[in-house]
């Protein structure tokens, strides 16, 4: 349907015809024949809007002033790929892109927009792809969920000038959610049948819930996380009348998270991470203070929960991280150090529902936290015993901001975690981590 829309919207050339050429790709010839081609013919039957040429695997659409050539290509061998790389096309559709070699995807990017001639450049051209989600760590996972490769990033500004993003991702809701799509065209209890069909958890994540497959490199710390349930579809709004909770992890690459609690629900608003080594003082001056001024200029009251190890003196200048924070007007307190308490507290809010809504909702900009919850924050197998797991999560880029998040959530949820009948303490409640204090205003950003 998208290709058909492009064909209709193409400006006419000197002869008055709207000419386009599309490549439609699948990884093998049988899958192309049995699935992709049949789907296209089901929606656009040959003989009604165009002519199907079986030997050439080409579909020539001709209706009104539209002339569109659709070339179906499988990628069974090197000759198929070489043939594809010599095409001059308007756009491309890659069906089940997770099965396609990333080099093919990169090559196709250089072939789109080459037909028709520049004089009649189409209003939109590019690569359209569909698939069940790939595995975490896969090339396409990194493309959509992590930092864009440098060779592609240079084109972001170019695309911005023409008024469109370089990359867009649409996530289909879980087949079991109220927002499930296409349900009226499927057999009754279609997805429920898959659940009892003996498939493993990884298969169900991809084909029922529309989530990435779990990485095989470790065991997720938070298996209860569900993207379509816990991640907001729109940016979360900051309430300046409620305290801002800041979680902070120290080390060579400090990280921070920013949250608010509203009617029993945790709103994870923003994250701040670093990849290059940076000292705590420079982190505050060049990262934390500007970040607070940019995203939370109207918040005057805040609580800071940090790694309790920040009370230990540095071997360099004998100052503690807490002392450095106080120098800049912050009032830090140590979050819970016990890992079981921290993990249990965050698990508690991930599995909580408040009036049918998630007890923890995350802003879509918190990419590192989301990746950590998806499985990058994980237990690794012991080198001495492949059947056993290390008791502490692997230290990586995601672990620092996940620690920061656990300090915040743990500070408020740990007392209730200890008692099955206890409710979460409100802001300022008197417990061993959360004693009432008079919040300070940081002049640098307040």
C-alpha cells in the first residue's frame, strides 16, 4: 500500500506519466514466491491494475496516468545481490528485514532515489521495511534502539532540511493488548493459541508481543519489563509542583536518572549518561547542572539518592563525592546498597498496576534505561560453570544508569518491600533512607 501511494503521488514527467520503479526483497526465492508475491497479488490482483510477468518476477502497474514497475528479488546467492546492486529504483520494500544481511540494506540505500531522472525527483523515496522484531544486539536492533552509526548520522541534517527524519520506527502493539491490530482479520483466539502451542519465551516475545528477542549473552535482571506496557508512547510531562527525585551513580562514567511519583505511579522522566571518563566535579559543572536547567527549570524541590560508596574519600584529594555535590548546593543521601533490595524494589513497581495503568512508566527518550530493562542489564554466566550465573549484574554502559534508577526506587519502595502488607511510603516519609529534610535550591539551575 505504501508503494502504491508513492506511485500515485509521483509527479508526472514530460509525457504526463507518473513513472516509478520499486524493488521488493525477500531473503529466499520460496519465501518470495509463497508469501510476498501472493500478498501483493491478493491486494492488487494482476489483470485489474497491471500485468504480472512470471518469468521476470515483475509486476507492471498501469492505470490512469500511473506507470509503476515492481521488481521482486530474492537474495539466495551472490548473483541475486549483484543484480540488485545494479538497479536504479525509486524506493525499496524489504519484507522480513531481520533475515536480510545488513550489507544488502546498506547497498540498497545507495540505489533508491535514482529513478526517475533528477528532474522528476519523487516527493518521497527511501527504504520501507517490515518484520517481526529481531534479537537484541542484532544490527537492526542497534540501528533503531542505540546510537546511529557515524556513516549514517551525517545524513540526519540533510534529511532535516527536507522536512523528514532519516529513520522512523513503528512498533506494533502486543497481540494480546487492547490496541492489538488486525485482530478482526485473524481467527478467534489466534494469539492465545500461540501461547499454548509449546513455543519458547523468545518466540512468544517476537510473534505475540512484538518485542525484541532476548540476547543469549546473559540473563535479564528484569524479565517482567514489557516495552508496550512500561514505555510511554508520548513524552512524559514534568510536574513542577512535585519533588524531583534524582538518582546518581559515580565511577569513571557517572550516570543520573530523574523521576517523579504521582498517585502511586513512578514517572521515569529523563536519563543522563556518559561514555567517556569524567570526574564528578566536571560531570556536575558540564553535564548535570546544564541538564537540570534545560529539562527541569521550574522544579525547585528535589531529593537526590546516590551510590552510598560516594561517602568514601578519594585517594587523589581526600574529598568524597558527597562533599563535592554539597559544594554545588546538592543534598545527597545514600540509596540502598543491598542489590537484593534494589532489584526487588524496582521489580515491585514494574509488576504493579495503579487503576489499570503501569506502576512505572518510562519516557521514550530514556533509551539506555529501556535497553537495560530489555536485557542489556544482565547476569553473565560464570566462566568456571556455564550452568551458573554471577550474583551481580555485568558492568557495562547500561549498568550505571540502572544503578542510579535502583537507588531512587529502592529508597522509596524498600520499606514496603519488607512487609507484604505495607504501602509505599510517600515523599518525605521517615524511614532509614528517606528522612525528612529541607530541600535546597541549586542556584546554578534554580
